[in-house]
C-alpha cells in the first residue's frame, strides 16, 4: 500500500503524476479541422458521392447560367435512353442543318451525314460539341425544344429545384439556369447509376472527322484521381467546372461556377477536393439487405421478421470520429402479418455526439404470410391483454 505525505515536495508531485497517469486514461486527441477554403468564384459546393453529404458550399442554390455544364443533362438523357433500351450505341443519327450550323464549340459533324450514338456521346462529353448536343436532342425528342421539356421533367424528378433548361447546349438563352447544388446532384446520379458510361468522362481526347480535340478539364492531367466531369464557359456564366475524384474508396464531387479563368476553375476545384479528402472520410456502415435486427411479428406463420436497409448506408464525417458514431433503431412495436418485403417498419438513426448524421427506413427483408385461424385468434387475445396491461 502506497502512503504519501502531504508535504509539498518534488517527489510528492512526481508520485501524484505517476498515479494519475496510471488511473486516468489519456484524453483523446482533438481532431482539428480548418475552415473550408474560400474560392474566387460565384458559387461552389463539395459533396460526397456515396453519402450525399455536403461538406462545404457557398451560394449553392443561386441560379446561374450553367453554360456547357448543361450538357451533363444532355448526355444523362442519352445514357438513360441507352439503359432503357430505346437506342443503341451503334445507332446512326442523321445530322440536320440546325445541328450542323449550331455555333460555339463543335464536334465538326456535317449536315446530311450519319453519325453513331457512340461518337455523338463522346462529342458531347469530351469535345463539348454544341452540334452533337443538338443532334442528340433531335434524335431523342424530334426537336431541341421538346428535348428541353424532357430535360426539365428529369430535373424535377431529381429534385433540381433551381434549374430550368431552354436548350441542350448551354448557349445563352433567357430563363436558362441551374445551381451548383443541382449540378452536383445530377453528377451524383450519373456516377452512381451509369458507371458503364462514366469512364468516358476521364478520356483526355477524341478524334472525329480527322480532327482531334482535348478534354477541357485540366484536372485530368494534374490529378490522377480525377476522372470527370465537365467544363463550361460563357461570358454570363464565367468559367465553370464539375469535377469528381476517388481516393481510397471515397468519391467527392465538386462544382465551381463563375470562376475568372480556365486556369482559375481548375485551381479552385482542386482546393475543394484537397480539403475534402484531407479532413473527411466516408465509410460504408451497413450493406444493402444486411440483417440489422429482428422484430416480433404477430399473426404470422413465423414469430419474428428480419429488418434491414434497401441500399448501402454511408456516412461522411471528420477524420478520426468514426469510432464515435452510435446507432439507434426505432421499431414499430405492433407488427402484424401479412408483411411484404420492403415494408417500412422502423427507422435507423446514426448519431455523432448530439447531431443526427443520417437516418434511413428499416424495412422488412422477408415476406411473412398471415398465420392460420387458430394462431391468429390466439395472437389477437395475447395482444389484447398486452395492450390492457401496458
């Protein structure tokens, strides 16, 4: 047994310090996160692609002419039609006079010729061809005006509430606008839902009609983790860039609008991506259809039902805080058969400190038929008495 005198001596304080160190755990190192960078641009946003978490933003809902970032919706609609089976990559598209004469950046297609869907898609994504965009619009919808209406319908479904398209190219037109947040949402859908076409966005050049043009996204040459997406520029819009990069399984999307120069949009986008990767991390917490819990079910052929999620659950948080997360499950206490798989029966809540990071519906993972007459009757009696005493 240790006995200490209370004489204030150096040895006393040394012993006290040692005793404290033995019985008091060291404090966890505080995670230092600096303020997000301020950019030389009108608006910007940084989003994690998997979790949808917004890491930083500025004027993200401001309505701004999107210039050629418009073409992300044009190419998305073509990718959508390809996935639906309504068109094929080797389909040939006849080029109209309007498409041929469309001003601005060009793929250099010629009126009266036929061009494959595959070439037109690369002409839009890599060469930012206005002529290719109009050709796609006319092929899919009959006219560019009708195509713009379809663009707006899809934007509405995605929740792009600050977007209105008037054309397929992004050429200046009254009432044609979008926002950094909406374009980040569109980028996320393209990346997650159409991975088979997303690789085109990383291609550095494309040759058509013996003319080779380079991708205008400078980050493709500077950062080997960057693999998309699209540049844009008009006098009204300034210089814009939607970019995406992936490092160690974490994918970020940045949108910068209204930068001062071609070089400026690249530098400002790099600042956002560097900040996000350096100070944040994204982890998959639960897998789609993973059994997370079981719940009591009444009047069913079996007495418990498995609960899980309809999609993978990701969380984006400051680095070093993954171990501080906790999960809370709120489950309906009176679940009765029959139950179909996918029925919402509760909520999974992910919490960091006092902040709710995300919450998702807990759903049934099984189909549970209703039990026979006698078991259903017995469960009805039991439920009556349980409710009476509770």
